[in-house]
C-alpha cells in the first residue's frame, strides 16, 4: 500500500517581511518542526515547499523540504504560483493532500485541500468604516482581492484549520460553513525557564507598560492613548507606555504620533524604533506588564508570550482573548468611563492582583503546546 503524500506549501511565509511574516511565521515553523518530530515515516510522506529565506529547517529529516524562491509579490505572480505551478507540482508528485498555511488554494481541485485560516481580518477591515479609512487605494484593491481568495479557499477546502473557536464561530455565521469542516488547533508559545529582568528598568519607580503590536489600525493604539490621557486627568502620572511593532500602516503611525502630541503624552508614551533583530526576551524584559487593546484578533500570540515571560496581561474584552486567557487576563471594556478608569488605575497599582495574574498566567500556559497542535494536524492529515 502506497503512503499518503501531503504537501505543505509555506512558500509565501518569510519571517520579518510583514504580512505573513509575524504570527503566521511562528505558527508555520512550529507546525513543521512538530510534524518532523512526531510523524511516522511509514505512514505519511510529507513535502514542504518553502522560501529559501525562511531558515531553521536544515535538520528536518522526516519532512522533505523543497526550497523555492517564489516571486509572489504581485497579484499576477501569486495567481501563477497558486493556480498553475502548485497544481502541476501536486499532479507531478502524486500528492494526496495539499495544505496551505494561508487561505490561498488553486482554482481547480487536483487533490484534497486543506488551509489554515488565521483570522478574517480582510472582512473586518472592509466592514469597519473607521479602520477602512486607513487603507490606500492600493491597499483596498489588495484587501478585496484577498477577501475573494480567502472565500474561495474556505469553500474549496475539505478541511479548514483555525486557531480559535472565535474564528470558527465567525466562519459558521458569516460563510455558513458546516461545523465538522472546521477544526480548532490552538497555537502556543515556548515555556521559559530562564526569565531575566533588566535591572534599572524593572526597578524604576514608574510602571512600565508594553504594547507589543504592529502599527495596524485594529491593534488599539489610539484607545491606549485615550486611556493614558484619562489616567493623567485622574491624577495618575506614575507610568510610561512603550509601543513596539512593525510600522505596517505608516499613515496610522502618523495618526498615533499626532494624537500623542495633541493629548500631551510625549513624556508618558514612547514609540520604540522597529528592530527586526530584537529578541523576545529583550523586548518583554523591559516591562512590568503588557497592554493590548486590539479590536479584533484571530488568536493573539503576544498575550501568551507575555505570560511566558511572567508578565500580567491587560487586554481588550473581545471573545478571542476571553477564550485564550480565561481567568488569567485583566479585561478592559471599550467604555472608558471615569469610574472604570479609576478602577483600572487602582488595579494597576495592586501588587497582589498583579502577582495573581502572573500565577494564573503560568497555569494558563499549560493548556497550550506546539506539540499538541502538530499532533492534531497530523490526525487531520490521516483522516482526509
């Protein structure tokens, strides 16, 4: 009996290149790493098509890694790769299942298809007037194009992997997809045993809050500025906030800078220049806690990353954060009334509460592992 052949196409994922280079790259690397460790060679034959700039796959002996320098920066190049080259690759190599780690699948079916849908971000941006205004004409064309591409992938897939039940519920409600077609495989973070705090910064008198998020309109930077301004109006000035992230939307970053100036927050809110070589431990060791007021997320790795560095997480009260964090997060509702601001200020200065959030965070991390995610994906490969 011949082995089932699975092709995992990760060719458009390049760490540090934006787009599919952040959380998707983290998911992708840990997926392939886990499959390489867990797979039974006698059962499945795994191909992985990747870009040469995506490093770290040299010692993967149970996965056949194929380096392909895909030119997919333009829409036409992506169409050629997805709808012509990839189907012929699958036919030529007798692939039984094609798994794309982003929702882009060939127009016609040449084998069974699976895609990982990390979120419905294109839908969210295009349906939100306030956020949509940050999109230039070029961005709008791109977003509408990928919304169509995503819808096609959703409809043609035999199975769809999503990172949270929140995304699954969106799919069922917005696209009328059957429940048994969608499978949740939660993402994870590496557990840290050697957490080091920088002396000086952590011993500073000011409470230092980190906003670890790309400068994208849904990430809630403007809401953070509004909250910081209300802190000062309420008499709480013993804090500073640092924004760290890739400048994905330059116009949005300018809006942040202008609002910071208008609200008189230059001495309290700082924008750290983006450094693609910065290590997570260097980033998180600067802060007393992590603040993330996103309007929308498919999963939100930074909340778990913060917990892996023993930091309390204060975040927006959105369904996916409730799902991922449970009782281990501090949830901030959208309405920043004077009463709620005073409560947040009191809680930020409650060391017992912060210590409890740290302990709950450590416990919460035990629910997630990359190995479990990879094992669940292999199980799906066997079923299809």
